């Protein structure tokens, strides 16, 4: 669906995402669980996400081209503790979230660690994807 | 996708008017679950970035305060290009009733989740009264 300029003006967030795409920044959907932060330096990207309470064995990380997909699940605490629930604010369920990175990632060199409920993924750029300098023949 | 998409946003803790914090960090209100069981109350708080060393649990009169310090991990020479969550400390205070046995509160942390077990005091425990048949 094509949006008119006026419609875009009325929706500043969409406009921001459109600009993000133009610049080539990663465009993630906002606040869909889990929230992520992306750090970039040259040919290296780091993705961090807060997924407290998620069992490390249920975390799935996959990379295809420039897309990183995170999966995981967390059972509701009420089911685990078996009692009467007075407050239920924490997130539970299954998630699957994909984000686009500014370059293609080398899947063999991706490293991930999970500590204190924070997942930390290091994603180096694919060698073949790196810009090459072309020398001019005389 | 048929799955329900759940939106999550960290809530920043409120400060009283005219009061400022000493450390220049953001402070968030952790999401909690409170579950009542037969003999105790279980409080679970999501505090990613907190471990047993950076957590303070203070019980003063009937106020139970949990405070978790988070050291922001900024990757060297990297710039943040997408930020969906902020990093900061966690604080939340609860009032306890007399029905909690304060001497035996237990706390543990796993994968960024604090688990507090608040045992019920003897008098608050549910008692089942046996009914004897009249002779």
C-alpha cells in the first residue's frame, strides 16, 4: 500500500522508521518483546536484549544474511509456583523477533553470552560483504 | 502470525517532588509477580543486569525495599544505533502486613529474576478445624 505524503506527515513514527530505512539503520519494530539495543562499530555489530527469567536452553539465535532472529519462551510464574496470583506483571510466553542489521553477518563468527538475564550477541560482518578498494590500472 | 504480540516497556520509578537522586542513573520499577501459596508469599521481580552482589533488600518497619544496581555495559568504540530499552537501576517498595514472618524471608537471584519467599506467620496460616461427630 502506498502512503501519501500527508499520511506520512500525520504519522511521525512511521516517517521516522522510513528515514531509518533510507539511512540504512536497522529498523526494528518498537517495544515488541524483547526490547533490544543495537551497537555498531565498523564491521561489527552487538545486539543486547533483556530477557530476564528465560532459560538459556530455550533461547534460539539464528542469522540469515543481514537478519537476526531471536526466539525463546518463558513459562508463567503462576504455573511454576502453583498458587493464587495477586500480581502478574512479568512477561511470559513465547517470542520470536527479527531485526535487520546494516550488513550481512558471518554466521560462523557469531558469539552469544547470557548473563544476569541479559543476552549479548556479537555479529561480525561477512568478509565477502565488506567494501573492497578497487585499484585503478594504469 | 497468530501469536499475541505483547508490548513491554520498562517503567521508570517515580520520585517525590523536589527530591533528587545522588547517582546520576535512571531508576526503573521492576515488573513483579506476587503469588500466594499455603505457607508463604512468593515475590518474583524481573531485574535484568542484577546479580546477588548488586542487590539490596531492606526491611524497615513494615516497608520492604528492593534495590538493584546495574552497571551499564557500553561496548567500547561502538555507537548505539537502535535503543528500545534504557539501562538503569531498579527500585520498588512494598508494605508488609503483620502476617509475614520477617525473620525468615529468603531471597535468591537467577537469570536476572529476584525471588523473595515471604513465609506467613504462624497465626496467619490457614487452619482446618476438625469437626467431631456428636456422641
